[in-house]
C-alpha cells in the first residue's frame, strides 16, 4: 500500500487544524463566501478522513486520536470566534469545552491505564452534529432557530456526557487483559 493512501486520512485530519485559521480570518473580515468555502472544506475533510480510513482499511492509532482532536480544536476555535463575532453564548462554549476536555482526559486515562484508544460512538457523533448545527445557526445569524437549538444542544451535551461517563466507568472497572 502506498504511503499516500496509508496517510491520507490523517493528513485530512491535520488539514482541518490548518483550515480553522482561514475560517476565523474570513469570519473576522465578514467574508461570507470564504467562510462558507472553508467551513464546507472542513466538514468535507472530517467526513472523508473516516470514510477513507475505513474503506481502505488504514485505521491507525494516530487517526483515532488525531481525528477527534481535530474535531474538538476546530469546534472550540470556531465557537470562540462565533462568541466574539456573532454573539454565540460564552457559557455554551464553556459547556462544550468542559465536555470535550473531560472526554480528552478520560481518553488519556484509558490509554495509559487500560491500553484502550477510545473511539467516538453514535452519541458522540450525534452530539458533534448538533453542536455543529448550533454553530452554523450562529454563523448565519438565523435568529429564529437560536434558542431552540441552544436548548437541544444543552440536552444532547448532557446526554453525551452521561454516556461517555458511563462508558469510561465501565472500561475502567473491566479487569485488565
């Protein structure tokens, strides 16, 4: 298998970390077209990295860490930019960041003490989709949908935190292999 094929999914995850910079700059400059193009590219790379890794059977330990880390960094920086430029609630950014940080810490603990690289589950994917939708609503200033989406986002984040907490507890109680 070629180097390119083996590494492309991870390169796409890394590219998201770079693309967040022009996204924030375009948002600051109120360049709607560039914001849309960069955001679409970020979403596309997020979709493609996992699809390609699974299709080509090149799922790597690096990818299991880099993909969700890229998602969390991009989400946090996009949300922080939206707090500043579009009125996204700071308290909601804090809630998202606390959840993501807790998941990151739990993942590090699982890797260190149980040699398990945790992967995102369906609840995590749904949560990222809901959070991303909320961010898009603020990005495009869709005022009518802001409050309902905030409520849905908070509910989903709480459910996700409980789910991840339960999974962490279960994995830590499991007898070592």
